[in-house]
C-alpha cells in the first residue's frame, strides 16, 4: 500500500511542475543590473545574459505572428498624435540636471512663442553629466550618464528615480533610445550595451572597439548601428543578432556619427570636418565647418521635401545646411543665433501647434550652451530659397540657468490633446501605476513585444529559459 502511494506521488509530481511553469513565465527574464543609488554593483550572473551564436536566429514558428504584430505596430505608430507640449532635460558640468516644461503660445498676429518653465533642478550624479536621452512616443523614460560610470534611469511622468545601471566600467559617453523599449549606451570602457526597458536587463554587451567609444547611431530601420571611437575605427553592428558585422579604419578619430533621416547616408565628424558616406562606404563629400564642431543633427524640412543638417559649434551659433539629394555638397542657408558661448548640443522634436497659429505642426530645435542658456527655435523659419547671405534666425523661447555650463540635452513628448494629464488624480490607472494595470497597460506591453521583434529577436532561447525555471523549482523543492 505504501509502495502504491509512493508511485502515485511520483507520477503526479511532473504534472505539478508543469502547472507552476505557466504562471511563472516571468522568471524567464534575467534579473536586470538595476540597483538603487546606494546599492552595490549587481552580480555578474545577472549582468550579461550572453546567448550562443546559434541561438540568435528568430524563432520560425512565430514568424506569422511577428509579421502581424509588425504591421499592427506600424499602423499604430502612424496614427499617433503629436504632443502639444514638450519637455527639455539638460545636463551640466556642475552635476545638475535641469527639467523644463515647454508650451506653445500664439499672439494676436498668429506668431508662435515657446515658454520654458522649470519643473526640477537637482544634482543627479556625483560627477559631471555627459549624456541624456528620453524615450520616444510618450517620453516615459529618461536616462542620464555621467563620468561616475553610472547610468541612472528616471520615470519622467512621475518624476521618480528608478535606479542605476552599473554595467559599464568607464565614463558614459553616449545614450540613445532606438525605440521606447530599448536603451543603447556607449562608454569609455570600449563597449556598447543594449538594455531592455521592460526590466532593464542587459540584452547584449557589444565589444569591438579598442578604447573609448565616442558616439553611436542606429539606422532608422532599427536593425543596424554604427559607432566611432578613439581607435579611429568605424564599426557596424547587427542588432538583430547582437554582434559586430564590419569595421573599417578612418585614419582619424571619429567624434560623432549620425544617420540621415532616410538612412541613405551617414556622417562622421572629427574636429571641424564632416565626412558624409553612402551606405556602401563611398565618400560622397566632405564639409569643412568654420569652427570646431560640438554636435550635429539631420532634420527634415517642415511642410516640404528636403533635408537639413544642424551643426552646433564653438562659433556660438547653430548653423543650418541644406542637404541636396545625390553627391552635391550641402550649403549654409541659415544660422540660428542667440548664444554667447559655444553651442554644446542640439536636439529636434515634432510637435502639434494651436489652431490659432494657422499651422498643424512644426519641428523645434533645442540647443544648450556653455553660456547657461537653453534656446528653442522653429525649424519652419528656415527659408525655402537659398540666399547669398545666410538667414539669421532668433530663438522663440529661452531659459537662463544662471551661468551653469550645460553639456547635453534631450527632448521628450509632453501632453497630447485628448489624453489625461500626468499627475491628475482623477485619471484612470495606466501603465504608470502600480498594480495589475488596465487595458492601456496591456497595449503598452503588446507594443513593447512588437518592438522586441525588431530589436533583439531571438536573443533569448526559450528552451534554455524553461530548463532554468525547472532547475529553480527543483532547488526550491530540495530546500523545503
């Protein structure tokens, strides 16, 4: 009788384990290297879940579902309304992080003006802030990087610190959100790291540069990226498989790398020169700027076809180049003035305008300078016709930080018309709230899964995850 009872328990035991696997699916996600500001570095086991190369191929069984999700995600992205306001976040040498709320006002003559109101000012790091980045399509996440080797993550909507990512062993040189579900970082330790925003796990640590990585840029398709560094090399990365695929020697140290808006060409900046290449590495032309360059940004013209190149430099202005199609050399068409010291960084964002302005939308350009000012310009002010002398464009909004030496800037979406405001006590529970969430939370999770297809498909092997869960359950049963 005892033997019969023991056999029955043995047969039932696998069924019990199978039932516990289903709700415990969340265990498949490796623990992120996310810690509170005072916490120590995370253990190496959770820091870098490296997958063998044969596991990097997407799962073919889910191919049909992935295609459906892609098309659904694209349709949703096209219908996303533009924000009516914007957020500006700037870092500084003095370790201070500035947060500004930007709104649009229209005067009696239908002229627009930008008003910048400070929402927070505090020391975010123990050393100078070198990079900031905000997630697109809603601007929920903010990441800041410093010479203290820590990437801090913040919830912009709730103005709350989430924790610190301490995977790098050198100063953070560049931060970028290729999508709202992933964060890409570069460091002086010679590595690039790709984090998943859902749990801030490290998906990949990309190694290849011999020395400091200065800049990284992701192609508009989200599948490949470029990086430049102190080793005078230009490297290409395949983000679908999470590995380097090509590299070439530039002969000089690249300080910045930027893709054009359509991804047909890219720019590598060094000193006061900018080399523009086609995707096949053919040098199209070289632009020599009058002074040393601090930052560059490709931007589409407002309301018409064409592309502009914004160049922030030590000549105390933001120079606007008109970028023609083909291999013709760009020409200077405008200069955005208003700073009294070198312009350190520039960012752009498309926003909706009030009906009284007579326009539906525009693109703003925000600059920060060592003079402590944050200036906001209307890109639509750039003339369509080329003139003999560059057009002078003044800022339509400005904020004075009272002498703080600003180093970097990022723009995030503000409020969207028809949606509840952040912090409104009467609003419904969304993905920002704790708890099980509502339908909107499920939509956000679903859209993040859609973006997982484009970024990092197949990086985690499901069979390995199930085996890991079984091992964890056996350890729990043995301890009991």
